[in-house]
C-alpha cells in the first residue's frame, strides 16, 4: 500500500495536470499610479471567434502569458510565436502550449500579449485574426451544444481605433471623423454591460458597433480617436444615448417620432440640417435624394412577409400623415380582406433599408397602378447625421467637431469621461 505522501503526490499531480481550480489568494492594495489606468472594455467576439470547440492563438511582437481568469493566477508563459490551443473537453478547456498539455481548466482562461503586442488567431476560417489586449476563453452552454466563448479585453481607446472605420468612411473630413469618434465612445460607455449575460460589455457585430480587431485599424482612425481621447457627450450630467444615422435627408427626426422612446429627450430634437439658406449639409450623400418604383404585386409580396402588414391582395396604399420633420407616420394598407395601418418605420423595416432607405418619403400612384416613392436620406434620421457632419466640417462651413456634435445633439456638453485615461483629465 502506498504511503500517504505518495497518495498525496499522485492526487496533486492529477490536480495539476488535469483540472485546475482557483485557490483564493489575498489581494494586496493596488499601488496608485501617476497616469490614470485606462478603462478596459470587454468585447464578445461572437462574430469572429466564439462558437467553436477548438481555438488556436499565438502572440505577435510580444511574449504570451496565460492566466486563470477566475482567480487572476498566472498559469504559464511562452515566447513570441508559441502556439496556444484551447479545446472543449468534458470538464472544461484543455490547453496545450506548443503541443504540450498544460491541463484542463474550468475557465475562463485568458491569454495576454505582454507589453502591447498582438494576439493572432490561427484557427481556420477566422476573418479578422489579430487583436490588442487579452483574449479570454470560457465554456458556454446553449440548449443545442456547448462551445468556446471568446472575449477580447482591451483599453476602450484601442477598441475605438478599430470601430471607427466600420462606422464611418475614412475618406470623410478629419473633423467629422473626430465627431464620430466621440459618438462611438459615448455609445460604448453608455452601453457598458449590455451583454452581461455573456460576461462582456458589447458584442463585435452591428448589434453593438462593428469591431474587427487590429486589422481594421487605420492611421486616420487612430488620429481621430487620439485627438478626442476620453471625450464623451453629456446632457444634464449624464451620458447621452448617442444615436446616429447615415443621412438625415436634410432634417433630423425627434427621438419619439423615430420610435426610440415614448418620452421626448431634450437633446434629440428634430433640426434642419443646413445653414439658413444653404444646401443641406448632407447633400453629398448618394442617398440624399432617391426614387423607387414598385408594382402593387411587388409591394404585396414584400408586405406579406409580416403579419402586421398582411391584408390579402393589396388594392391600395396611402400615406395618411407626416411628423414635423416630414417623415411618414401612418401607412394605410387597403386589401381584399381587410384594412391595416402601420407606422412609417414599420413599413421601411418590412420593405428593407435598401428599397426604402428612409421614411422621409412621398408616395405617388402612377397611371400604370405602380407606386413611385420619392425620398431623401438613409436611415432613421435621429441624432447625429454622418454625411451632414462631413458637410459641416468641409469648407466653407469648416465647423469643428464639438460644434458639429452640438448641432445634432441639442444642449449637450463634451467632456472627458472619468477613467478613460484622458490626458486632459484633471486629478481631483
Ligand atoms: Zn451587441
Ligand atoms: Zn443630415
């Protein structure tokens, strides 16, 4: 019979090799630093990495460090280029470093590139493989199957470097890009914890803001983020809901008319998007004026996709009323079986944004029984108008980004968000 020491050793090696669990360690006081710690944002890589049962990562321009994120305990180090693999197994995540098994961990487990390096995904079918900061891997359970979830934790400002090119063309004026950077930052801050159930703040899809990691960054996006470092938009001391659309068509829409809330928010009022008698600020957009034509049959086929717009065979469509910005409020659908009323927003949603780009639209019944829709703008038109910002920034208007934001968000102030590492932040 083995002695107790041997038994303990066997038990220990079993634990070390096969199943790691956290042992609580006393946490000392964090030393005060002169520079404020940057705010870290957690992005669920739902679109890019999550959902698989196997992931391979490596570090570039930096050594890698693996940490048991459940208890912040270091697990292993590896030089640049080490191959770290994560495989879903019964009991957790089996991890290998350069083909040597480190063990099975319940997760979450986190790989960091030390000293500002990058983490690159080596798994096949990864569209945007490189990330700043750290990547945390955990076991996710769904009703159908278990899979590995991946969360990218990185400083907010570095996240914005990558978000900006997905949200606004980099060919836009630098002041418009700065305005968009402040909008994107405010949106992210206002939505921190939105995906709490998945242990992250935001996702990487268009549901939140499109995020494609380091490979999407460009010099122009980094410049716009750096020039506005830490700045966010406030109304009455609180972060605003920084909504925006591509082209307001020459007049923005109030939030309650855009069906974002029943109550009217003071900073989201409908405003004309032009100087007194000048052209619309957003007139440079290719959607600024548009025209579409559909037969009754085509309209019926599209409307039938939604139960709220199904009226049998469509006989006639009418726009009944408009909001103060000129957007259609009520659409009447007269069918062979019944008559229904839907909102302009619902009509656009059912038809699709490509076919009816905005609800700033008029309707003409043609002698052929087809309908012609003449409209302006693209998107809901509430808040910040992206093409308008570009027009405002360009000569001869030459507005600065702060004035652009104050035009679209009435009565707001722009100031640093505490904890974002802004260099203009003053110490208390
Ligand atoms: Zn999301
Ligand atoms: Zn506009």
